[in-house]
C-alpha cells in the first residue's frame, strides 16, 4: 500500500468537536478538513460508530479520513451515544435514537460555515448498516453513501439468524459488545466527568443476547432497520462493497438489483475489512474509488462512475484448501446489468449416483453427528489466525454427499446457487446445511458457498410451521452469493448435513432427514480468461503512530476427549497492547472462546466467552472483564454474563446477568 503524505489541500484535525443533540446529549466527533474550508467550503463525510474513535478504529481511521480531507472533504468520525467519548447511553444496535442522532449530525454538518451543504455517509459493518438505514430516512443533505460489509435484512442476513437457524455469532457478538462498550471515555478529552460517565454507562450496560434471543422469528424488531422492507426509500447514490470471505456476501447483489437510485456493486476476495488493506489479496485502491463516488455525487464532478458496470466481481480461481490464504488468484469480471443476461442456469439433480443431468428416484438419510461443521472457519474472519474454511473432507464424511462428473471444461459459478429439496423428517424441527464444494482430483474439498435453513421456516421466517414427522415436505435452500471458477478435471460436490457446529446452535433432538429428490440450480457465466476491469493500487494516509507494548497473538485448536466424546473448539486472541504516540493512551484487549458439544447429544452444546479490556495513561488505569455463557435444554435457552470493572487495583463495579428464553422452533 502506497503511503500518501502530500495532498491537494492542507489538512487540519480537530480531535474532539462536540455535536449537541436536540435532547442535550453531547456527541464527540473527530474531524479532519482542509485548513481553508471556511473560505472554500467542502462536502462532509460521516462515519457514525460505537467503536471508539480514540482507540478502537483509530488504525483504519488514520489511513482513511485524512486522505478524504486532503482531497477536499470534511471527514467526520463520530462516537455514537453511550460509547467512546460521547455522552448518553446505548440500548441496542440500530435503534431509532441512533439513526436520528446520525440524521441530526448530518443536519449539523450541512449547516456549518465550512460545509458546502452536501453530506455523504460511509462505514463498514455497523457503519455500513446505519449508512443504509439513515439513507432510507432521507435526511435532506445526504446525497450519497458507501456501505461496506452490510446487510439489507437484519434477521435473515446478519449475525443473528441465518435461514432461521440461530447463529452462534449471536452470543459471540453480544459478549463482544458487553465488553467493548463498557470502557470509559478518555479523561484527557472529557475531564473529571469521565468517572461519572463511566459508572453510569456500566450501570446501564445491556447484555443483548437475551434481547436477540427474544426475537426468534422475523418480527417487527428485525423489520426495523431492514431496508429490504422498502428499497424505494433510498434516494441517495449507493456504492455497495463486500468480500467473498466475509459473512455478508449477499447485500451487494440485493442492493444493485432493487435500489432505483444510482447504485453500483464491488465484491473482492476479502475478509471483513476495508479493501485498501484487506486480505486475502489483491487489495484495491478503495480510497481512489471512493473519491470518484464522492466527487460525482457531492461535488458534481463527472468522474465516470455512472458508466461503471453495475457489478465488479473478483472471480476466484480454485486453490488448495487452507485455513488462510494471503492471496486469492483470479480476475476481475464486470457485469453491465444485474441480474445479468449473460448468466444462465445449469440444473443438476441429486441422485443415488451423485449429481445427474436428469431426475432419478433415490432415498438418502441425512443424520449428522453434532460435531459436523468443524471445518467451517470463522463467520467473520479478521486475519487473527487460521480463520477461513479448511479442507471440507472431515465435514463431508459426516454429511450426505452428491458428487458430479469430472468437469471437461472450467465452470464459472457467479451468483447465488439454490437447491430445492423433497424430504421426510422424523422430528418436528430440523436444521439443514447445504455446502457446495470444489473437489480436487486427489479428493481435497474446497468450500465454494453454503446455505442454512431451519426447516420449520421453509415457507416463512415470520410464521414458522413445525414439521409433521413422517410427512413429505419441500424446502428451498438459498446459498450465499459467490464468484468461483471450478477448473476442468475437478468435480462439484453437494454436501448436506443436519448439524453445523459451531456456526449454528443445534436442534433440541437428534434428527434424521430422508431425502427423496433435490434439484440444484447453478448460476453459470461463460468463462473468460482476461480481466474485464482493473482498479488502481491501494493508497492511504500515513499509518497510526504507536509504540507496541505487547505483541498480538492468536490460537485456534480442537480438543477431543476420547472417554466422554466431548469436542471443544478453542479460540484465543490477544490483540496486543499499544501506546498512542500522539496522546499517550495505552490500550489492550484479549479474548477467549470455548464451544463444547458431544457428537451424540445436541443438548450438550455450551459456550463460554471471556473478554478483557485495558486503558491506561500515567497513574490512571482501568480494566474490565466480561464473561458470557450459554447452554440449552429441550425447551429453553439459558444465557448468563458477568461484567466487572476496576479502577487501578480497586474493583468499582460488578453485575451479573442471567436469563432464560423459550425456544421457538429452533
């Protein structure tokens, strides 16, 4: 990545500008802008997050926001209320208050003497979500957004429920935020009020696992903030970006297909990171691409973005299965329209012999042990170790597999495959996972895409219907979007399982699903061997200046107790400790997770998660620990957490959370 130190306009930075909301709550903003912006006003770009601008997202903020400012923008990074250096309390994610605050910040920015009156909004993950949600509210000054790694449907395509299955990321994220938001503001910015603000924050800290478990169907709670409810509400220009190794792969396609405002999509081979420094490579010149977007919609400069293809996708070549890939070979392809008329459908049928061109009668029982899914990888890889899906053969051995013939020519799969299943189940509730794999000549199995479905949700996520044991039923499983070339000499494999641990929580009983028919629909694009698009090489502003106090490290392992049969997945990340060379704040963070289950007992599933956060400067230091856990019986989820906080060596806060939530067809 090229470091840019000289910009067209001189930059001035304000580390703490107070933006007071109508109810009197002061939000803290870090703002970069041209030094002469009052004489020559500029558009503003907002990023509105709970992730602590002072010490949380600072590494990526330093690379990004000064770059925009140097090219003629006021780049505004706001701590959401109840987080970082802002006042107030946080109740949940994407609340009406959060979105209204963002609208009020946009109105405030547009009214400043240094602003031209036009505003853009951007962000990745949380910031990508609320950029879309705020755009749907149509604040008058908001003209364009860039949303990365986000979703249009908070129920079906976030970290809570996928295909109606309970994602274990639901607990993981609740544990993370309990820890993350429990830290105080920086006394160097807020003064003596820091302790009062901190204790109030701790007293009102939510443990959101119970909230999210209380909404197991797609009800009004999830419809709020799901822009798929009304795509026409979005009138700002939308640039949507994602990565094939991220948990949010589908949003880009949904937005480009359904938004009527100017919209473009880009999907690379990346994990959950901004694409100017994301891996696997190749990274792209995201900041240059963003400037093309901002310049067109916020400055009325003809940058050609309107003539760009509707979708630019990294078509990934086949690779040897591995839990990490620093690079993904392939090429950029481009589609002028989406859905694309150049992409057709290839139909394959499940059969006793594997995958066949025509339907044939067969019967196949799927009854996976509960530890099927250990080759899944992380739902959100962050480059903290070997996090990608590995060789799928161990999971294939615990699944019903249907192999195709050896391919005589390359097969480019571009889009979302889906499979229609006819089956009989022996229980009232069951989950299925369908994986599409690329099988190498030596048998190695690489994951292309996968889909999940709680079979009680086969007709509706809002109104589940129990299965009738022994009665025939039908369901469609939609797999995630992908762009993948299966080379000649390889085979396709469809692997179907009734468990996918530790990605999803298991059904309350062991289940057997008997398949009688299945039709796989593949979106197939004519192969091309040349790149259809190129991006500039990555650029960024100078990196965050730090002194490393403790190195980061990561550990991932699977343990099996041969006597009890217990299988334990252990994830441990030490994110290190660093001192900011500008303001002197020392920050550190560590976490560990343990996911346990016995292959023959779904009710043995249990999770324990621990997080530690530290902050210090001179004689001042704080330390928080958050412990979260979950288990279930046949009818109930049991979640618990404990939050503790220390000022120096004195424990100043402790609180226990414990809740039970009835299972609803999950």
